[in-house]
């Protein structure tokens, strides 16, 4: 990943939903994204590609958050409404503040 990109997908996993009775709504993706930017990001989105047991792509799912402060971590959770065998991260996206011309990241 580009070290100058303002977001980091820190961790994620596909987990079963306890007590789920419908095989099409029995899993969710949980994880977290960190804002490495020096300012607040007005909108952040994470996307995952969803695959069935044959390895066929069956969906793309996403979740958004707003006003992610600098250095903060967003803990996301999204229900997957398909018969899912695995998922892969597809992308992280953000809308920069309007007043900025570039996204300068914080030093570690």
C-alpha cells in the first residue's frame, strides 16, 4: 500500500453471526481502518469482494463512516447477505477536506 495514502486497513475477518437461522444472512465482516491523515476525513469507505464456495465473485459490499478524526480508528461491521465462503478487501476510499489540495499523512 502507498505510504502516502491516508488510510490503513489494520485488520479484518469474516465471522459467523451467532444464532443466525438464514444461510444467506449468517456472516459478517468486522475490522478497523485508521486515519493516518493530519486532518479529519469527511467520508471514508471500505469495500470487500465476496465469493461463494466455488470461488465465483458474487457481490461487492461496503460500509461508510463520516468525519474520521486524525489518528482515530474506525471499527466497522457489515452483514454479508449472500451464501459466502470467503471475502477479500477490494479497496479503501476517502473524500479529502475541500480546503486541501493534497492528503499529507502523519509521521509514525
